[in-house]
C-alpha cells in the first residue's frame, strides 16, 4: 500500500495562523474500482479533511461520480458485479468503510449525499426532511419536528417553506428542491456530505444560493463535492483534486492548484486547453 | 398544418457562386404536396380512433334501448328494491339485488386475495428479484393470465371447493367462496404486472436518494417506490376490479347459478354475468321480458365498471407522478 505523502496532500497552509489544523475525516488509500471487468478508478489516494470542502474536478467520464459513490457504498446496490479494491478509512473510527464486514447502511447513516438532479420523495416537505429520522426508527414527534426545523434552517429553506411544510415537495422550484435535499441529508447530522454536481440542473441564482450554503455548512460537516464548473470549485473549496481517466492527477490547496498547478494536465484543464 | 422548412428535400441544388447572383430561384417545395399525404394519414388515424368510440356508443345505445323496453314493464323501484330475482319462474320478481350482491361478493373475495398477493408480487419482482428470477416468474404469471376461464371454473368446482370443504365441512358444493378465490388467482397477474411496471418506472435517482439516507431495500420499496407509483398501482387495482366484476365463466360453472340475496360467500349465488350467460344460452323469444332483462342487468354492469374506471381516473389525477 502506498503511503500518503504529506507534502502533496495539501496540509493546511501555514498562513491560516489562528485556525487549528484540521483533522482527517476520511482517506482513500490505493483505491481501485471496477464496473464488472471495466476499471473505472486506479490507485486513488485522497485525504478528506474535517470541516473543509474538497472539490473533485476533471473532464466528463473521468470517474468523479464513481469515486464519490465509493464513499457511501452506493455501488453496492445493483446486480453485484461492482468491485472495490483498496480502502477508504473513515475517522475518527479508523475503519475501512469498504471492508466486507462493514454494513453499507451504517456507512450511509453517517455519510450523506446530495445528487445532481434534485430528487425529493413523493411526500410533503416535512416528510422529506423527516425521512432519515423515520428510517432510523425515531418515533418522538417533537424530536422529529425540531430536527426538521433545524435542518431546514441550516439549508436556508425555513423562511421560504416554514408556513407550508405539508405541501408536496414537487411543488417547490428546482433550487428549493435541491436545498430540500440538502436539508434531508442534514437532518440526520451526517459527518461527511457528498455532493455530485449539485448545481448542474439549477439556474445561476439558485446555484449561488447553494454555493453560499456549502460555504456555511463546512462549519458543521466535512464536504466532498464533484463539480464540472471550475469557477465553482475555486469559489467553494479549500482543496481541489483533479482527476483524469480514473486517476488522481493532482491534489492540493485550491489556490495552489488553480494558480500554480504542478502537473501539465491540470494546467491544460483549468486553462481550458483540454481535449 | 405548416410545412416544416427544416425538412426540405436535400436533392434540391444549392446555388453557388455565380448562380447565387442570378435571378431568384424558388427552392421551396409546394406546400400542398406534403399536405395531401398528411391529410390521408390523419383521416385513417381518425377513422381507427372513431370506430372504437362508435362501437362503444352503439353498445351503450342498444343497452339503453332494450332496457327502456324492460323498464316499461317493470317499475324501476321494483328493480332496485325487490330482493328476489325469479325471472325464470312463474311468479316473477325483478329485484336486481341478488345478482348485484353475487357480483359484489365474488369480486370482493377475489380482490381480497388478488390485491395483497398481486401487490406483494409486484414489489418483490420490481425491488428484490434478480434478473434471473424475474425471467422465470414473469412468463409463469403471464401463462396464468392466458388460461381459458372455463378451466378456472372447473378448477374452482372440482379442486378449490373440495379443498375448502376439508376445512369447512358444511360448505355446499356450489358456493361463491371457491369461485371468488379462483377469480382472485386469475387476476393476480393483471394486478402484479401493471403494478410492477408502475414501480419499475420510478426513476433510479429517487431510489438512490432513499438508499443514500441509509434506508434498507424494504424501506425504500414501501416508503418511496410504492408512494411514487401510486397512480399506476391504483390503475392496476382498477383493472383487477373490472376483470373481477366482468368475470363470467368461473361463477357460472362453480357458484350454482341461483340468484340468492346474501352477503355470505359460503352460500351459492349468481352474478350479473352468470345470469346473462345462463339466460342467453337458453332460447328466448326476442322481445320477451326475460330477453329484455339481460340488457337491463347488462346496463347495471356497464355502469358499475364505468364508475370504477371513473374512480380510477380521479385517483390517477390525484396521485399523478410529478418526477
Ligand atoms: N454503471 C456503470 N457501469 C459501467 N460503467 C460505468 C457505469 N457508470 C459509469 N461508468 C463508466 O465509468 C467511467 C466514469 O464515469 P463517472 O464516474 O460517471 O464519470 P464523471 O462523473 O467524472 O463524469 C466512465 O467511463 C463511465 O462510462
Ligand atoms: Mg458524474
């Protein structure tokens, strides 16, 4: 197993003086992934720091979504021809969440996900946010109501929907639906939140809202976000990982990756000279 | 209908260089050409759609016409309130209640079996079964739907009823419970296949949203997929109800053909459809009261099916998928 080289891992910049050094939330170690016989990820090493936003960028089809979905074992659903190799160690437990002995449901209870297209359930706004709690067997009405309100406030949606919690979620606008999906994920207090191009189906206004939200959320939760939009990566992330053809080409402090990339491929991609 | 300029035939030469400077050339195909072809197709399509409507209207028209003759002899009040249907006897009673009760009892028994089993089958096939299991189970279910109903009738008479008598020794040889259960078995494939299609049509990203929240397969199936597929599942139930109400042979063969005003499925009975075959198979003089009565009860049958379809339509509108 290759060890992670601390110098290339974007250890927090020395300039951030008073801010304490973040802890590791998770780290991929020599991660390979196969769709049947097709290898989609090759030997990926990547740290995810606590209370930081890590962006995954790269051309379409390079494996960003595939990589992201390893973190909550989404590949376990389906006909069972998908295979993981390597580890994703989750902290503070220090457990490899890809290990056969780990229940994917337990993993998903601690690692939330927001998808490309808003995917609210055919339920009321309230029931959408309460979903994770109900699935976990929470019975107390007041506890659920409190968590729903807190999650909607954290997702900056409370002011818009607080007075119509029992409307169907489908009646919300696209941007509101996406914030509802964020609230749904937040309601169960995940430790790590995965975003797969969360704004690609949204207009610029709704996109700006979500980006603001991500900036605020990192106080509570570690974030790993896939984006095809480099400006977005630059705006929201602390660290950036550039992927190409299933490999991790470069990882580092977002400022460094965007202003002074070490690899030629990264530079070509961020300057738009790609392909 | 407007000609679509983006679909100009490519064979038309595109003028280049010098030709472009010359006198203007009209490169637009004449509109009427396309128009005639489209019109012919439209007429054919309309005729096809209209013939179905025309047949339906004709059937309802005949039913209403012959029923009107029936109701000129029999007061509507008697038809609706009398509790005996003894049209074949010398002392005639014209109460539709026994036939209606027979229809409702066998239908209800059938649905009590078919709706739970059909729904569970659909959930299993759509959410749990692997591709291979589905490949085996689906054709078997379709086979079940392809068996002639007379066979089901005898199945009810010679197998199901005797089996039931093993547990209920007092059960008469002709009863509504056996045929009701067999109707249920018969319509399971209809319910399960339409409901399964509805569930499979629920987009993957909605299921993934549920899994990502830490839900199990069962929780995802029951809390997300089934609610998302409600309108299709309701459509499956309505189809099942219509099939059960309209089912004829099973009841005619195994329920005893005695109009009997009872809500107890253990007793013999006759349904509207069973009565219709019974009477239609005998040679009745055209225009006799017995002959006309078929149309009156047939009209009741049509009204029942129609109201269930209407209910289903309303339910579908109410639960329409919005993803
Ligand atoms: N379910 C799947 N089965 C087989 N191959 C897949 C599947 N999903 C994605 N792939 C392949 O894996 C590669 C990475 O895809 P993906 O992770 O979706 O890329 P990205 O999110 O970076 O656009 C692509 O070549 C894609 O064709
Ligand atoms: Mg993707």
